[in-house]
C-alpha cells in the first residue's frame, strides 16, 4: 500500500495511466500478463508498466512518443500531448520497445510529505 502524495493532477494522471494500459493491452500477446510495478523512493514514485507483446522498432516508438510532427495513433497522440503536463509536474515518461517483445513505460513523479 502506497500512501505517498504526488505532484500531479488526479484526472490527468488517471488519463495518462489508462492510455498507457490501453496501449499495452492492445499490443499484448493473447493471454499474456501486463506488468505494473510501483516503487517509492525518497522523493519520487516510479510506475513501470510493460507487456509481452508485438512491439515495434524502438526508433519508431521514440518518434511516436516524443517527435513534434510524427504521424501517430490516437493513443500515442494522447501520450505525446501529456508531455507538457508532465514537465509542469516535474515528472517524466520514458519508454522502449522492440519487435516481438512489446513495450515498457516508466513514469516517474515527484512526491511530497
């Protein structure tokens, strides 16, 4: 049970996590688990979310997530559009992918006591 408070808007954070989970579920190999790991450190809370899925080349993944004018799916557009909000929160979203291995997202948010 985590009782850390984080610097994040609850509705925006929920939307971001739901979008990440949607990407992972859509990409997942049938009957495979989706990984969700939450780690609390001194001043951060890190959520690692991943799957065993079809994935894509990491170069494409990075472009869809971070490039300003990349063609992308609705889910990746939502993730990309969340980046300025994450910057305001002093949070970060990283990710990686490879063909045949699925996706791995790491969301790190600041905490306060």
